[in-house]
């Protein structure tokens, strides 16, 4: 199983980024997926959820209306479109799925929002 995040960068407040999570080693289209983030000195925080088909999504209050989660099952890839970024969005962003009680994580991608 492998999850590889990419797309992190340094952006100014109000800017946008799109993160990508490329998956392999499991039947991608059979699993719901999630994005989390972890800021320095803070616990890992849930950000967004997408069902296996992509028909259902859910967001943390802190990002609702600004972030959009999506997936392309043909490409084994999940995305996180992040708009109107704020300094508080600065964190390492991780993609995640769970199988039989085991969490799988990528290595993370750094997003820094700063002027």
C-alpha cells in the first residue's frame, strides 16, 4: 500500500493550491478516503472525507466552503482543492484510508500560507 501526497507549496494568504494523493497497492475505488493536516505543535486534524464513489463528502468546519475534496477512481488519485487560504491553514497535509481497523498514511506534503 502506498499513498503519495504532492502539491504543497508556500502561498500568500488568499491564494489557492491543489493537493494530490496518488494511491497504489490496494483497490482504490473500494475505499473511502480522508485528508488530515498537522500544524507544528498541534495534533493531527481531520479535514475532509470522500466516499468510495465520490458521491458523498464531508468537511471540517474550519475548511468548509473553502476546500473541495474529489477523486478520480480511474487514476487512483484523490485531490484537495484549497481556496482562500489562511495562515492557519499552514500544516503538513496527509491523505488516509482505513482497512480493517488499520490506518494507512502518506508521507505528507507541506503547505505554508504566509505573506
